[in-house]
């Protein structure tokens, strides 16, 4: 073999090796970045960080296939019962019945209207839930979203107190309060320091001056058996603490 040919072969081999090395680093960086992204995404997802996971639904979610929901390892469901002084969720009783039939613990929530009297709203909630077996404590949903505030803060707080006191007297259970960071600070923190909180926070771990009990972390989730978007929630605690929480209802 001539010297020129040997040089050509060697040079060509070296160029191919150099080209391969040029691709190796970007590919390695891409794979490494992808792995880090997957790990961070997995760790940061509350569904993976907390053992007990559930949903909250209303008539807006249409007719729910609760068997399919159960197959996806949903541990609990909060179901809308009522709103304001007169509105009753048309799907409430059917949702409660069918969710419990497949073994999903359920609770009922009332959307509080800032411009209606607390006693009238409590009566609406109690009438709507009357005669139903529920596994979770009664919930009052307190948020300025969806409310046009026309009354002074003191009056709103007084009506919140009226609602909570009447429902607790009628049910023998402490009311769970759903809220967000701003509404918690403005209406809830000083008035209800001993009540469990179900906090709404979509962008980050809840930052309130109290340990939350439930966290609504996503409102655009997708779940087989549920039409459209559905809210995702987690419970702060392990499986033993969850069983104890459910057993409080039975005492």
C-alpha cells in the first residue's frame, strides 16, 4: 500500500472519530438534562410527594364514571353540595351515592356567598346534605374568586362565624375551611385559628402561617371518567394519619 493511501485512510479515520466526539458531548448533555428534568418533575409533583390523593367535583364535571375514577387510585372526593342561600348542586346526591358505592370516601362542600347571610347559607347546606352518609367533615369554600364583595369585612366574618357555628352544632363535626392565601389572611386566620385548612395554591407549596390539612394544587387535571378539567388535591399525612382522620368522623 502506498504511503499516500495510508495517510488518507488514517486521516479519514481520525476525522470520523473527531466528528463522533463532537456529537457525543451534546447527546450526553441532552440525556443528562432530560433525566434531571424527569426527576425534578417527579419530585415536585404533589401527587408523588404525598401518599393520599383526591379530587373535588361539581355538576360542572358532568356525569362521572366513578368506577373509572376508583381505578386510578383516587383516595377521596369532595363534592359540591350547595352555594349561597338557595342553590343546590344538581349532581350532588348522585355523585355521593355512586362514589361511596365504589369505596371512595366523600365529603360535601358549600360555596360561601359573601353577600348572603351565613345562617341562610348554613340552612341550605344542611338541607342539601340531610340524610346522607359522608366520610369527611363538612366544608365551607371561602374565596373572593366568584364573589362580588359588596359588604364590609366585619359583616362577612360575622356571617362566616354564623355558618360555621350552625353547621358544627347540627353535625357535631368541626368544619373544614377551603380558602387561598389572601382570603385566609383577610378572613380566616384570626377568626378560625383552630380549624383545619384546605388551601388552594397552584404555583407553589402553600405559604400560610398554619399547617394545612388538604392542598388543592392543580385545577386543570385530567382523569378518566370525568369530563373536562378536574381539581387535584393531596392530604398532608401518611396512610395511618389518613385512617385516623377518617375515623374521627365515626367517633
